[in-house]
C-alpha cells in the first residue's frame, strides 16, 4: 500500500476521535453497572460459551520513574516491595473470578501491560505466571505478550520471559533522539534497544514490536527522520506509531512538558507523512490505525486473510473472544458487557478485602450498540461494511437503518477514502490511513455529542 494522501486531506481529518478498541467507547461506561451485573455476565457465559477461549489482560501499574508524555494508569515508586502486595491481591481477584465461571478455561491470548510489567522481579513474574496457570490453561499457539521498558531488562531477563511462556515483546522506544528523550524524561540509548532486540531474536521470540510517538517536545521532521532510519536498521516485526496527544488538564505528568517545545501542527503532519513513506519503502504492511507489520508477521497475514480483530490492546490475530481483565483500572469484556476495575490501589484493595470483585463501572450493550459495534469493527479490521452479512446477523435493512450515515459517507467517497455500492462500504487504500474518521460516522454517541476534546486527534 503506498502513501498517497494529500496534506490538505490529512489536515481536514486532523480531528479528535476515538481509537475504537471498543464500541461504545470507555468514556460511555456508567457506575450503575457494577459487580452484580458482571457476575451475571460471567454466569451467562458459563451457561452458553464455555468452550470458547478467553483473552486475559493483567495490568501492572508500577513504574520507577514518570515519562512526561504518559497517559496510562500508573503508580510511580522505587519501592519494589509494593509489587508483592499487589500480587497477593491479583491472586485474590483471580480466585473470585473463577469462583463464578470455573477453573481451567482455555486462554489463547495473554497480555501484561502497565505501567511497567518488568517492574516485577524475575521471581515475581514467575509467581504471577504460576498463578495464572493455576486458574487458566494457556493453549499452544496462543499470543502471550508483555510490554517491556528497555531500561528494566537484560538479555538474561528476556530469557526468563521466554521460559515463562511469553512469545511476543513490545518495547517502548518512542524516539531515539537523546534530546527528545531528555525532554520527556525517558533516557535509553539506542544501542541498548538494538542489543535487546537482537537478543530477543536469538532467544526465539516470535514477534518484536517497537512503539514510536511523533509530536513529542523538541522533535523536528529532521530529527524524526533519523529515528525512522534507525528503526529501519532495527527492523522489528511490528511498529506502533502513535501521535502524541497533549492533554495536560487530564494527565498530570504532561504538565511538565513545555508547550513551546512541541512541534507545530505542520511539522507533526510532516513527521506522519514521512513515517508512512519510510515504513512503506522499508516493506512494512499498513495494518490499520497506527500499526505496521512485516509481510510475514502474523498480524499482516491476518490482515491479508480477513482475520484481523480488535480489542482493548489494539489489533489482534485472535478470534473476537471474551476478555478477562485483572488488576487496577483494567477493562474487560464478557458477552454484551464491558467492565472496568477500580482506578486506585486503595479502592481496588478495599473492594477485594471485602470479598468483592473490584468492578466500579461498565456497560450492558443495547441492540443498537451491538449492531454498530459490528459495523465499526468490520470497518476497522476488514476495511469494509458488507450489507448482507450485517443484515443476516442483526435482522435489519442496512440502507434504511443507516441512511443518514451512508449519505454522510458520500463526502468521504468524493475524497477517495471509500467507495459505496449496492454491496456495502469499502475503505480504499487511501482511506485506511483515516479509518477512524470513517468509523466515527457510525458512532451514534458522537452524533449527539459535540464535545470531542477528550479524545486524541486522529493524526
């Protein structure tokens, strides 16, 4: 896929919008949804779909130091003894979960995120994985991934992770430029990252992802071009290229960033455009949104074969399965419900001390929510909305039900982002780069909500 989007089109769609790791999005969750609703969803699953594999997400909130750009739910501490207490509560949460749907369910996808999961010691990671295996069964051929801060691991630690069953790594790099690293309080020499990626390949990890962010303080198109050149040398299996969203009113660490040091909108646009060109020329497949993969990576293969899925961790090759979320602030999905755990350690611990699952909010999806989720995920993952499949699955007539949306898409068709015909809506190669904007047309909540500043911009 070639990058052929005029800059004026990129500017036109440089608007805030959801990332659609779910629909409805997490900002629509309500506190009226609590533990009792979640337990009901678990019991319904137990009655109807026990044979389907699960996805697991475990949130480890601790970091030793703060990265100024960060918008994650985290706890900054150098007191590593806090991890042991956290693991005790994670064990308690797992026990409460399996009390409602049984021990030994198959898991085909596991992701450890944060925070910094590698804040945990080798022994603590061993304890966590043993805990998971006591309650769940990790099936052969699954995706078992962990987010890694390069500053917290050595080759020996990577060997431990591989022995524990992890087969995918995601390294947070953001930028190789030393001045940018200093401006965001995350200094990690490029040589360190290169050595770790080489070690990961020797050890036998199936896939290595590298995260980059454009729009950070002191970045320029020239400096980011150097980072892209280094990335091409590194050649990870996957690349996640994120736009920095400066929202200091929502995320306290971002208040340490000097606004005058942020690149101009024009420079940010130039960085995106150059990134699309560079990654394409380096042979990466544009999977969608901010994800790129080498042609033989399973994510690129799933894209080609129409097997791509999307969940709270982003794009995935795994089937659209229920997600059990463990740990503070973690978000899960069971059937037609979403749920989120308590966002602070105190509240998370307190609820578990009371013998309660730490669910503080969530959502039971309506029939319209389920329909629109199917449409949005089809656009985000397969790049098309086929009327017949939606009509058969949801017993509606698409052109009538979505008359307003289809009319709105005529402007997108004129811009070369989609084609419309009697069979449905088809995202073009050009449209893939702006698929969030296309999906937003079908978001009923956004149709009635003009306050979109809480979302990051598409570009």
